[in-house]
C-alpha cells in the first residue's frame, strides 16, 4: 500500500479535536484557597474591636474618610497624598455602611483573607497541594499579618494586591498572552496607588524572572507592564516627595522579619517556589533599609507583603518534613510548639496596649483633667490628631494655638498661629492642659519653642496623667498660689506614680 493510500485511512481514524473547556478548580485548589481564607476571617474577627479602642493612624483614616471626596483631594495636596486613594475607598465604605470600628477594620480583614487564599493558591501552583495549604494556613498566623488584619489602614489591601499580582506573574510565565500581563500590571498599579512602597515588589518580581531564566519574550512583556506601572504613578511619586516631612518621625528600623533562604523543593513548573518567595521576602526590606542609610524611612508595615514569601517558605519546609517519614513525628511536635508560642502574641495584639497610642483614652483624659474655659495646648501641633476622635472631649477647652481647624484648612492637624500670638494667648489663661505624645520631643520650630518657653517661665506643673501614647499635663500660673485640684490630679499627678 502506497503512502497516498494509507493517508486517508489514518486521517479518518483520528477524531476531530474536541473544543477546549475551561478547567474547573480541583478540590485541592478549593481547599488551598478556602481554608486559609476562612482561618484569616476567623482570626481577623476575633477581638477586632480591641475593647473599642483606636490608635492615631486609624483616627486619621476615620477623620479623612468622613470628609467629602473633594475635601480628601484638597487635603492630599497638603498632606498624606500617598494614602488619599485608601481614604477615598473607606469614604465609600462609610457611605454604604454605618461608620464605626467594625466598618473601619472589616475591609482589612476581608483583604487579608483574600491575600491568604492567594498565598495558598500560589504555594499549590509552585510546590503542590499540601505545601500550598500549609503556606496559606501559616500566613494568617504570622504576628505581623494578624496585627494589620485588624487595622483601618491600607497595608492589608496592598498585601492582597501584591499576593495576587505575584500569582498572576507566575501563571503568566508559560503563557505569553497579553491580557495576563495586563492583569498583572493592573494589580501592581492598584497596589502602588494604595501605598508607594508597593513598587519595591516590582524589583522582587524582576529578580524572580531573571533567576528563572525565562524567555526574552516574557521579560519584554513584564518590562512593558512594569514600565506602565512606574509611568502611571510617576506624577504621584513626584508630588508625594514634597510631603517627605511626614516621615520625619522615623528614627530607625523597627522589627525585621525572619529570613529563610531556600526551600527543599523541586520545580513543578518554569518557576520554583523559592525563586519568587525569597526575593519578595528579602528585597523590599533590604532596599528600604539601604535607603534608610540616607534618610530614615524603614517601617516594617511598609513592606508587610514580604510576609508572602515567609509563609511560602515555611509551608514548603513543613511539607518537606512531613514527607520524611522519620521526621514526621518531630514535625508535628514542632508545629504544636510553634502554635503554642503564637498564643501570647496573638492575645497581646488584641489589647489596647498593642498599639503605640490609644486616642480613645487620650481624649477622655483631656476632658477629665480640664475645666470649662481652660486653655488647651498640643506639644507639638501635629498631636492634635490624638484628641480628634471625639470633638466632645475638647469642646469646653480653648485651643490656644489653633488659627484654622483641620477641615477648613484641608490639613490633618489644622494651621497654628504665629509664635508670638501663641505666647500672648497663653498668658490670658490661668490653667492650661497640655498634650504631648509619649517619647516625643517638640521640633525646633518657633511655635513649639514659644509654647515650651512660656510654660517654663510663667507656669508650673500641677499634675500629669500618663495614658497609652501620651502625657496629659495640667499647668497653672505662678500667681495662683493654691489651685484647686482637678479630678484625678494631686501633687504627684493623676497617675499617682
């Protein structure tokens, strides 16, 4: 039989190609996403109100979110431009639901749960179902993740966007379709809009591709997406650079995350688990630390998304030891020990003392120590946000330095009078209640110098109350020989210590 005679028979025996169908998620994929997501929601809702307390940064979120979108934009021209998109998001949330602590923090709980599901799916894609599930379950147990799951700030949302951008990066490597890279670029753009240091994840992703030795076509597509992210946010970065004094409070590094450098796993695709995990864990933190050598700017929450890499590596190691039969018992013992060790910090994170200040305690203390008609002084003026949570706390006191309130001036803390006017107004009062952040020193500003020098020369300290994050001190004029004791105050101060 000739080749020509055989061909039709062969062709006729081959069935026509079946139409491609979109693959349904497997049970392993569903578990790797749903179990971490559910655990994160449970941990996030546990003690989410922190005994109905709020710290200063959350108070700022609450204040800005209550302003109109136009006011948020005008305020962003003066301060907090990098957080303006987040304030706009919470403004809309407050418009849909009743404003409150739960409404303020629930978006972070949901965002971090989405991040946990993404970590689980990413681990499954790179190292298998069990490694993915373990990584997803480890992620919400990390103390830093637990902390920012329950905060009304943008860090949980940024973490979720970077997580899914990393997943989009990994799944886009074997597929060179442009829409996948458009999804990756959009996720990174949104993350960068919510916080500018999300751009450091781009560096980690670039290193991941370089180490993986992907084809040049993939590098070109990633470069195009990354360039779009940078170009789209360059104007915002330039404008926010003019507000760099906002981070002048940063004095040095806070806490550094632990680092694991290798995962004992082979590759399940074109990208190994350790290749994206190590760069996202190490590089953003390292770059921020190096920058801090020039200008202190490192705060661990700015690179919270590095926890993605830590969870992936821990999940991989746990899976590795589980597969070693002789080490399985030791692995379970170690897991139980780690869980037991996480209980104290988990409990502590849900107390008011877990944050650097508590504005729901500072304001009432000012109300308690002050008398109607007393003067009110903030050392420095930026500490005005510490009593802004409830205007009733300072309603009957006179803010001696305030020239224009925060809302009408489109600022966070208002605009203060010139130094000489502040000193003059202080001498019109016999009693002044002063608020100073704990551990803070008044900046070398003429207004602040006028406040401190006038207190030192014309007043004497009558009592000090220490609350979480601040000192509230009552000062009386020297010509008042026997001032009446304020409620809760005596010669030793309200704290009695």
